[in-house]
C-alpha cells in the first residue's frame, strides 16, 4: 500500500488546483505549474484538501499513486513558498558573479565558464563564493544546481570546487613524503 499516495495535501490560502484530462494546473502567489496525472489515478478535492485515489491495485498503479501525490505536493509548495538550493565555491581564485542573465564562474580553468540562467530560475551571488538558486519548480532548481556543480565538483584531496551547502566532502589522505620512510 502506498503510504505517500494516501497522505492528503492541504492547499494553503491563495493556491488553487484544477484537473484537466492528464494534468493538474496548480496556481498560487508565485506562479503556475503543471503536474502530470498518470493513468489509473484520480484527484479528489474537498474543502481545501486534495487526495489521490487509484483505480486498481496493480504494481504500476500503486507506484503511480505515490508519484502523482509527490509531484502535486511539490508543485503546491513551489507556487506558495518556492524552492532554494545553495552552492558554495571553495578554492583560491575560485569565484562567481552575475553578468546580466549569465553566471560567470572562475574555477581554475584558463577561461571563465559562462552559464546561461534558464527561464524561471533566479540566481543570487553573495561574496563571490555563495550561489543561491531559487525557483518554483523543484526539479528545475535541482537540475540547475547540479549543472553548475558539474563544472568543477569538489576534489577529494583539497576539497576545491563547487559543492552543495549541506554537502560533506570526505578528503583522502595524500601521498606520504619520500623522506619520511627509511630515515
């Protein structure tokens, strides 16, 4: 039984949800999002609470039950509060700045890395080493953060690179010095 699919979603003030054939249209103070409704899943709205029901008990339908509820809950949270992902840049000479709709990163390469900010995403750079990515679509915010991190992931020896703010980088032990052995 899907425990996620059975949880109700309470709609905050100012958030409305409408169902078309195969999609949900969720609108709120920050914008509008669409969420797919898989086959065999129906949405039931009653008094500001949204529930999802499934037509049968097949394995695939049970999986879709939890998926539909999770996608709709993320869309409701996104149009009401929004999502944010923070990145930290660590390393000597590593920095970031915004130039118009482009994020310019200096990451130890011989050239700056230009990243064009996607539509619907807002990027703020604080002290040249902290990047905040904000938006209403959870998947788009996470994918944008992953793309920026992919330019220079943290290296395991010194920890230099772009990392998530809550990421813990385990450092490896470097090579032992030649003079230390057999002295």
